[in-house]
C-alpha cells in the first residue's frame, strides 16, 4: 500500500498540530499548577501572618489586662487607705479597720467597742499591709499558727486548710 507524499505531509502536519496542542495544554496545566502552588504559598504566608498578628494582639491584650489590674489594685489600695468610718458617730474619722463579717469600716474608737462585742469577728487592719484582705492566721484555737486559705460559707468566715478539711 502506497501513500502519497501530500497525504503524508498532511498527516505529519496533523500530528504536529496535535503535538502542539498537547504541548500548549501541558504548558497551561503546568502554569495553572504553578499558580495554584503560588496561591497556596501565599495563603500559608497569610495564615502565618494572621497567627503572628493574633499572637501579638493576645500579648498586647495581656499587657493591657495587667496594666488595668495594676491600676485597679492601686485604686483599691487607695480607696482602702482613705475610707471613712461606717458608723454615724464617727463618719468623719478615717477608718483603720474593716470587719469581714459585718462588712463595715471602723475608726480606732469603734473598733475597740466592736471587738468587745464581737470577739469572733475577723478584723482587717487597714494601717498594715493592705494588698490582700485575706491574709492572716486562723482564728480556731487549735490552728492559730496556720495561715488563712479558705472562706467557709457555712460559718461566713476565713479559715485555714485544716479547718476546711473537717
């Protein structure tokens, strides 16, 4: 069987055109894959940047919270230092004590009377270190050498860990 040269040229031209199309398609796919890879890389970079920004924002938020907490502590300490006596007779007097049970501020005169009347009440001396109102030692006779750790809701008073276990 014989084929003419013209037919062979046509076939060769067709094959070349098909190969060109395949090459073009291959290049398009490679280009598309490359673009997709670049997009993925960009997305990953953006995600990393967002994570970094979130981390930085969280750090900034923590710093703000610390500043606010410090300011609040300073304000609370200042308020405690400058409280007036809660009782009417001495309402112009500066408070030196706070009764945890009664939730009142007292000057020195009122504290003496209050302590005589309510011997089991826990008083907080505002003249001393007032950073933590829950410092001190247990009022239970057996545990007076132990520091306060808990607040007993049943008895409405602070206690040490040994009392809380009973």
